[in-house]
């Protein structure tokens, strides 16, 4: 069965997609909150001021959340999903919890979707935590490509830049059921 | 400045070159030049959280958000329409109780957005954003007005065909889709590098709604039907509604 093609999110997605506290998967004041942040940059290294990042993740125990309430957050329920638009410098940030491994022994990651004006279709990637567990995706990549998928630990969080193109271009993913 | 004739030639040169999904590298759409990945996408088997989609529920949304004509004190200007259809996964199963979000220009082709400088009038009674959840059969329905075509700065005298932006989720993370719904018979289709970034004609047509007189209500609004097929889920039908833990 053929599936519907994507189209760019365009320059006016702020009208329909962002919502209050979309980037706060937990309140920034939560004792275990980490700031996951970075810049989205284009092929010339310029910040992309009209990108949108979606984050989907397990909780610290590795459980996949099934709770509703991402759009109207109650401040207590961890739904595992959030949305952040970039600012004028291409910077995005989330307040969230560090995900645990969904299957034991696997390296935890955040699942990420990237949208932007100029991107004809959304892109998928993963943000891995620093670590040394084996991983089927990371272990099959050249070291310089692998490095694009691993966040850098900071005193109060995790840094992850997204390079849409060019030097240090982030590894973007496709999945078997999307094969043509 | 690049003319429409220049863009038409570029569109013609790339016709049929990209398969059923849009080309990420599509120079006729100028903003794509520095923003598309140049490396091939890396194929990976989804695992863990990627086998699940976020859940949304009645508490996330007001019923009134599905009617874009009642969000302000008065009636918006323009042609009242209803847009309805089913969200299906790649195996034809309905995507139930899942979030659908839309945004669009008003009847004169102006967005309620500070970056839209098109000197067409804003309508104080139309913002142009809506949300709903699909029902138990995967059906969504929005009441709105037909958006206008509008100019943009891609090239000289560039105009976008009238469209409604749609944001959709499936039952796993990999099915996420943001796309645009168009109206049948638009003369701007052939000229639009965003629509034509899908270089396969049959695939493009999947984004065009059908006029449906059965959805039209007498003396009130015209009906358009648009069914949306997402890619296939990576979970098997036998999987339960709860993740393994």
C-alpha cells in the first residue's frame, strides 16, 4: 500500500504546532530535570530559526509512557513526548528526564523528529546518551558519523546539535516499512 | 530574479526522478538547498520507544478545536467547508483516537502569523489552527473555511496553491507525518515547487482532497473528503496495546 507523501512544515507552523510548555516534559524545577538542548544548523553553519524538534522517550526506568496529557500538562505526569521550536539563533531546549533502556542492556536514546522550512519531509534521528553499551546502529557507523548521534554531557544536562547538512552532518534514519 | 519559467524548467528536469516521497534535495524549492541532508538516510530496525507513539486523550483537546469557524466572537469570511476523512496505517487499519493538527491561511491567503507580510487582510474571526482526535474508525473532521492561495518569495511571481497543513501520528513513532492537503483542480499545481517536490504524479495526487457532495450540508457548507494513509507500523497486529515491561 502506498503511503501519503510528506510536505514541508513551512514557515508558519508556529500557528498550529507549538503549545504552552511543549518543551517541558517535566518542570525545569524538577529535582531530576536535565536540559537537553542544542542548535539546528544548515549547510553553512547558520542557525535555523524556523525548525521544530519533537522528542519521544522512555522514562528513567526504561518504561515507554502510555499516559495522555502532553498538550495540557499537569506538571506531574511524565508523558515522554514534547515539542520545541528553535529561536532566532537556531537553538532549541527541553527540560526532561534521562531515559533508561527499554530493553535491558541496550543503550538508551531519545527518538527525535526534525521539521523545518526548507525540509521537504521530516527527518528522524536518535540522541544517544554517552556510554559504552553495544548498539546495533552506533557500532555500524564510522567514528565521525557515530559521534553525530551522541549527546555531550554538561553539568546540568545534555548538548546535542543537529547539522542538517555539510560538515558533521547528523545521521538521519529511515525504517524498513518506509522502503520504497 | 528567477522567473516562473525558470522554475518550470527546473521542475521539468526533475520530473519522475524521486519516487513517491518528496525529494529532500529539490533546488526549485530554494529554501531546501542548504537544509537537506546530503548523505543517504541510514536504515535501522526500530526498537524500544520507536515502536510506540505518544498517546493523546480527551483532556488534551477541546471539542471546539475541531471547528475553526467558532473560535472567535464572529463568523469568519470565506467559503465554509468541512474536511473529513480516515487516517489509516500502511496495512489499511484505522489509526484510532490519535491526534490530528491543522493550520492554514484565511480566505484571502493570509496567515495569522507575524512573519506573513502578504498585504491581504487578516480576518479577526479566523485564526486558522485546529486539533482533533480521530474516532474509533480513524475518522477526523474539521469545520473551517477554504484557504486562499498566496504569494511567496521563492521566485518572481511565486504563488502557493490553496492548502491546509496537516500533522499526523500513527501507532508507532516511525509513522509521523506532516504534509499538506490541496483542493481539486488547482491551476497552481504545475507551478508550485513544494507540491512538485514529490516528483511522482500518482503520489502527489494522494494529497488532493475530493469534493464530496455527501459531506456538503444544505445552505451551509461544502464537503471535502481526504483519507490519509501513513506508512506501515513495525509492530505486529498481535501486539497488545501495552508495551512489554
